């Protein structure tokens, strides 16, 4: 049976704080972001950056405590446009969030590192260092707990900016390990237009998040694959967007599970066109 891995999420945007807050939606272009913040940055993490563990057996995931088996963060902040002339310092700040069945925790930010130059690399290789200051011990973690790392810029005039999303924020979600990447049979309805024959390729884009090359029983026409993302949280799968959204569709979604034989079953639906299909992808 395949093992399970975490999902690292990346988020988009920029938050400006100058006594009041201002969201990235108030800016139209990267040039405007650069004018406000003085620079734009890009945060990346290595593929082995994750917090993985084994939940208590026989207990619902939202209640089970996790025995951590891997905890590692290798994060790099790079300058993409602009310069640091008007920037006093750049900090990487950490926060912790839990939102499980009424169990809500949201911590204040904690400074992990500070620099005046870019690129800057931060490596944290111990779970105790990752949980330090959040108010939750390492043996109290649960599946779905989120550690968020943001890039904070303080300008020489005192203004403070937070770079969010794909620009300057990344998250580690406490998860089980996952290994779904590979080539699978793609069952389909005989009357449907099939994309690339009866197979689908599953590619890991970040720990626990995968790209499935084609959905079953539906396409954009001959050869018009409809790919989609799935999230794997300890064997429970969730649809996470893809080609449908990119082409203006709405009302789509899905859920599924990893099976004991290494296959996975997904139920996908698209309300716009009345599509609904449950399919099992079996590794080849």
C-alpha cells in the first residue's frame, strides 16, 4: 500500500500595514506592488519541507494526536524586482493555526529570522524549533494544523509590508505521508470523449498535492484533457481546482479516498453541465 505526504500550500497577494491594512486587490500590477513595497520577492521551499506523522489509531482524524516522524523546513527568499535601498530589514515570521471542529487556535506571529540582504535561506530541521513559541507542544499536534511562514518587510520610513501567497508566503500542514505519483488506468464511460486513452498520469506538485492529467468521462473535446488537482490528507482526497476553473466553469468539486491496494477513488461533479462520475484509478 502506498504511503501518504503533506500538502504544502502557496498563497497569492500582498498586505500593506501603515496603521491600517490594505490588501493586494488595491493594486493592479506588479509594478504598483513594487512602487509601494520597494521590491517584490519570491519564496520557495524544497520538496522535502514538510511536517509528517502518524495519527493515533482508531480515533477520528480531527481528534487524534500525531506522532511526528518528519519535520523540516528549507525556505529561500529571493528578490525578483526592485532593490533593497529603502528597506531596513526583511523578516521571516511564523504563525500557527488550528481550525478543527470548534478547536480554534490562531497565534500571533513569531520572528524566525531577519536579514538585510537577499537571497536568504532559512533551514529549520527540528520539530521543537518549529513549534517553539506557538503555545502548542510537539506532542499536541493534530492532522490539519497549519504553520504559515510570511515575508515581512520594514522600510526605512517605518512602513511594514507582508508579502503573501505565491509571492512571499508558504505553509506547512501537519499531514500523513503520501505517494500517489504514477501512471494509472483511467476508467471512462464508453460514450464519452476520451482524452489520451484509458490512462492518467498523477504528478506530485508539492507534498500531498497532486495533478491528475485527465478526469474520467468528460473532456474539452478530442484530445482536450481536463486535468485537476487533488489533496491527500491521510488517505482522504479532496478536489482542489484545475482546468475547469481556468476555463470559466463553476460549481465543480469532488472528494475521494486512497484504497488499500494503492488505487484511489474520486467522485467528481460539475454542476454547470450536469456531470457526476465516481471512478477508481488503479496504478499500472
